[in-house]
C-alpha cells in the first residue's frame, strides 16, 4: 500500500495468493482502481471468502489481512496452521472412510478443499 516491503507485507500478499488459489484465479479487488483498493483497505475491508473456501483456510487468510502488521502471523505460524488443516483433513478423510468401509471414498484432497468444483 505504501511501497514498503516487509515480512508483514509479504504475509498480506500470501493471504491474497491464498485467496487467488481458492477462488480459482479470480482477480482480487476486481473492477477497482489502485486508489479504490487502497481506500477499501484503509476503511477496514478485506477480501471476502471465495465460494466453497474451507472456513479454516479463510481464517488463515483473514489473519494475513489484519490491519496492524504486528498482529499478522509469522510464516512459521502459517506453516503450523497449514499443517493443522492438513491433519484435520486427513483425520476427516480417515473418519469418513471408516464410516463407509463398504463404499470407499474416491474424493481426493483437492475435492475435499473444493467440494463443489469438478
């Protein structure tokens, strides 16, 4: 926003990158000029969750968008959160598989992250 690049601004950019991944490459802040985006952010707004984005992933994005840079997670924390999300997904997949032993799950990890995307 102020042409000042720090680890904290990299975390903001990582949040935007996550948003782009989970929106299947939609353009963030679509239709807004640079000045409008800056004002939008200054007004306390953040990108809304992409359709079908898992709640925990959006929580991570929102952490990256915290207004005060010192309140954003570190990249070490981001890694830990992503690992926790993956463990939870594996646990859910294992639980679903054990509940449906007669009908093995054919859902891949990407289908679990994006359940309505074909």
